[in-house]
C-alpha cells in the first residue's frame, strides 16, 4: 500500500461519528455528481476505494436510516481500479442536499461551502477529513513532501484554502486538467495537517522519515563540505610542491634559509595536510597566516628564477 492509502485507511478507522454533515458535504464537493431523471434527482459519489464507499454508505444510513445503492463498475483498462458509486436516490436526495447545503441546480452544484458547514473548528476538521478521503493524495515522504486535494470548482478550492489558513496551515493552488489542486509543500505544514485530521500513526511515520532525511542531508552536506575543503587543500598543496620542486631543480633546497627549508620538506612529506596542520609541525609552531607568509616567500623565490 502507498503512504497515501495508509493515511486514508487510518483516517477511516480512527474517525468518530461527529459532524457527519460537514464530512458528507466535502464528499459532494470532491467526488459528487448530480443526475436528473424522470423520477427526480440523484447524487452519485464515486470513489476507487471500497472502504471509503462503505464509510459514505454507513454515514448516510446513520443520518437518514436509509440504505443507499452501491454500484461497482469494473474498469477493463490495465491497472485501473474498480469504481464504487454510492447513489443517493430520490427518497433522501432533497433532505441530503438541504442538510449539506448542496444546491440541486445543475448550474451551481457544488458552487459554495456554506458557513453552516464550517462554522466551528470541529466542522472544519470533519470537512477536511472528507475532502482528503475524496480526492486527497500524499506522496511518500521518502520521495518528496507534497500533499494535495483536488476540487472541481475554483471557488470551493479557495474556500478550503481559507479553512486551512484559519487552522494555521499554509497551502497553495494551481490548475491541472481543468481541476483545481490545493497543495501543501512544507514538511511542517503536512505534519500539522496529519495531526489535525487525527492520523497519529501516519504522523509518526512521516516525522520518522523526515528526521532521517534531515540527518542524511546534514551528513551529505558535511561530507560535501569536507570533500570540497580536501580537494581545495590538495590543489593548493600540488601548486606548492611544484614551486618547491622548481627551486630544488634550479638552485637546490639547501640554498634556502632554515625556516623555509623546514617548511619545504614538511610540505613534500605531507601533501594532504592543511596550512594549519602544516604550521603545527614547525619548530616553533606557526599560525596559518605564518605558514602562508613563508609559502609566499617560496613562491617569490621560484618566480625570480
């Protein structure tokens, strides 16, 4: 199972039967369609998840003491999942639309989240739970930090963004394939979202992976830093040895004064040490700037040859 499926599975198992109207309203905003026929209005909620279909069925039965029809449509395309359709029929569709503040007009179906649906923190959370179960997706944090919910209407997407903002969760919106995608990219904000909707186990898993990635990234940065410094030291050392070899091949190292001769031999014998380490080998010890000063004197001697 994917990380996203794990979140949804945990959410279904852990959710309490509170603010069901707000949750069902979110399902209409994300996976709902309105259908007219000769006998009246039907609302169809479509999902690829059998547990989510059963959750919707159960919630509606608790609220209206009515068992909806569930149809399973088999998808013959390779790797495509079955589609589960929960059909809210004419017997309760009018009550359902009234309670969830869902318009029965085909021209403004799902156009707005009414205040009655989200006027408390508990209702906001229930709405967000339903929206995520409807069209939400969270990438495996091992690969990237990205959580999204897809909406059909821009207005509803913007309202949901405001709901998240009121709960101190930052999100953004972009358009994709004529839908509107509400997404969260910051790891901390995704963590807050998982905590807010009540998926504790998924939150712990997310934080464990996040911590591991942070440690790994810090180690990689340190290794890269150390490698860059080592390469820099080796390059500088090579140039210094070429200067010393030029002096040796022309006038000989014995022509140097004692302090420069000691430094020249130390550099030849220790090609991979830093200037600081080189200075500590001198008698008496030299500072990094002292070593650099003497190396510059060797360079000047070589340049004059």
